[in-house]
């Protein structure tokens, strides 16, 4: 397709629009917070003059073919120049995720606290939900032998959300429910294969067979899990990522090829790229949420920096419980996150107690404050898998830029993950990537030489650095109450 000269194209389109009176597809009131250009028409058929060019450009950008003479330049992969890449999707300046252990959560608890966290529904006695993107974790098995009351209604082990019935691989317990919440995005990680904690930590129940079966089930049910979070005491030998022969972590056998409990060959092959290795941290914000870990079987994986506790002299003051969320997240910490442009991954046990609705008044206020930081375009709250994937994409994206006729072409050529190789260039892997460019309104954004459609990218006004940018849109906000459609056991 011939590259159309802008002036002629624009004027003929204006005439067309005026005659037909139609509202073009790109005309849409932005619901994104902050300073994204709002493409709201002042009248049904006309745009305000200062937006006209941008809108017309945007309309045709998705359908214009890449000029032949730019193709070679746009495929020349060069390492991303970090100065041209925004740290976070515009307009945000920090990103935060809750990484919650599913420990002792019953379906009733899960539904109640996720309705509050993920939707705007009215929660009895609490008020409307905060509508944040909060994921959770899952278990397949339960072999715990400590007496336990899991929730306020008095459910014991039988009420806990596990895929299988205890360790019986032939009998499902909450499989359909867990699958439903996985598909809805309320679950996005695994808290190991299950709860293998034992009164006597030497009385190990876990074995490789359980791992084999769990991965078979995930595959058969379309679950591609990328995030692994270690759990429990030394009987949980499937844990991995922090083995040290002289430390507490010496029980970790998951990555030991000589152990009957070895599974990281399967676990990494099946897509786990991130592990929380049981080492808690007291630092809230980090420049990067991930760090490299070498496993005992020679493989490498990303470790997760996960805030779990306060350090008091030499003691750990664990704050990863819902009643302490006001100590985990404070205004000062959120402001510092923005100031330093950092990530925070916060450890929690959202359903870990038998106290009913898990947040007290201070906690609810804290979460409303967090919501307002997102509303105001400061801190983006994302489920753990999204935050981690974004951090990899942002750090290792490669792209090429070329110019022609006063327009810029920017092509995302690769996400060169140093541990796992080139990542698939699908939309969900590049979401949020934001590039500073001279004239964002005259920039074509391509992924693997394919132009993004108008609703997949956003043009951003100058931010605090004074520079405008263009970026792939973040995931759309989803406030659906998935507990309504959750299957019964
Ligand atoms: Zn746990």
C-alpha cells in the first residue's frame, strides 16, 4: 500500500466525517487515569482542532503498510536504549502486586475478599470494593496433619480450596472452582503443588508423582502457570530456589536431580519463570522485582523480591497477614515508590485466618488509599504474573526506530529474556511498554512489523520528564464479579 501524504488524506477525511456525521471508531472517551490524550469529540462530528491531526493519524495508523524502504531498518534489532523507554506504563510511576499464599482459604473466604479487592460491588458492612487487579495462588494437594480450623464457619481441612481431595489423585475437590478463578484472573500463581506441612517435618509425604500429575492436570485444563511461591515448613521438600547445606533452607529438594522429590525439570519446562524461594525481605520497593537464581540442576530462574516483614533488631516481625496491611502499605511508602520509580511485591495470606472478612477498618482505609493512588495515575496495581512479566519486557525489550516524511516508525523486535530466551511477541507480553518519542502523535507503533490497532496503543502527553510517549495499552480494567459465576464444588 502506498504511503499516503498526510495533508490530503486528512482534509478528505474531515469532509467525509462531516458529511456522514458518524462517530469514528477512534473517538472514545478515555477511561484511563492521568494524562492520556482524551479523544473525546466536542461535537458529534468534529474534533477540537488540536486533536484533529492526532485522531486522523491514529485512525489510519493501524492500516497503513510499513514503507518498503524502512523494512530493513525496522528489523535491525538493537538493544533497547533505556533512556527512551519509560519505566512504567504512562502515567504511572510505580507498580505494586499482592502475592498471596492460598493457605487455608475456603471458597467462601476467597469469594468475599476478592469481591472486595477486585470489584466495585457492595460488600456488607464494608462498602464498595476497591476494584484492583489482585491475583491469588492455588494448591493441588493437602497432606497437612496439624489440627486446623480454616474459616469462621468452622470448616476444617475439608473446606480448603485444593484441586484434588487431599492427596488422592483420582478424586477432585475444588478443581472446577480453581479452574474458573484461574480463567478469570483471580488466581495467577501456584503456592507449590500443595500443603505438605507435617507435625513432624521428617515425615515427608511429597513425591515426584504428585508433580507429574499436577502438571498433567494443568496442561489438560489450559493452565499455564508462570509463578511459583514456596510454602510451609521443612516437610515441604518440593520447595526450591534457596538451597544451602548449612542453612534452614537445606530441606529444599525440588531442584535436586538426585532427589526422589526432584521436579524443576518439569516445572520449568512447563513454563514457571519466577520463584519466591522462601526468603522473606523487609524492603518494600525495588528497582527490579526479580533477580537471577541458579538452581542445583543447572537451570536458571527469576527469583522474586517479596516484601514479607519488618526487621526489628535481629527479629522478623512478619506483616504478611491481612490485619497488618496498613503497616505494609503506607502513604510514605507509596510516595517513595513513586519518587524512586520502583516495584513492590507484597506477601500476604489473604484467606489464611478464620476471622471472616480479613481486613479491619485500618486495612480497608489502606486499600482505599491504594485505589486512589491508582486512580490518580501514580501506582499501577497488577496481579503478580503481570507485574513480573512486565518487568522482564521492560528490561529486555529490543526495538528499532526509523523516520520517513516527518513520521516515526517504532518496531518492537524482541523481548530477549536472558534466562528463557526470546519471549513470544504476543500482545499480552508487550502490554504497558511505553517509548519516549519526538512526536508521539506522528509515530507508528509496530510489534514484530505488525501495526497495532488504534485501541491497542495510547499516545501520551508529556509527563514529569517533559517528554511525550507512545505505548502499548495496559490490560483493560476488569471489575467483573467472578464469584457470581463460580461453580459449586
Ligand atoms: Zn503458605
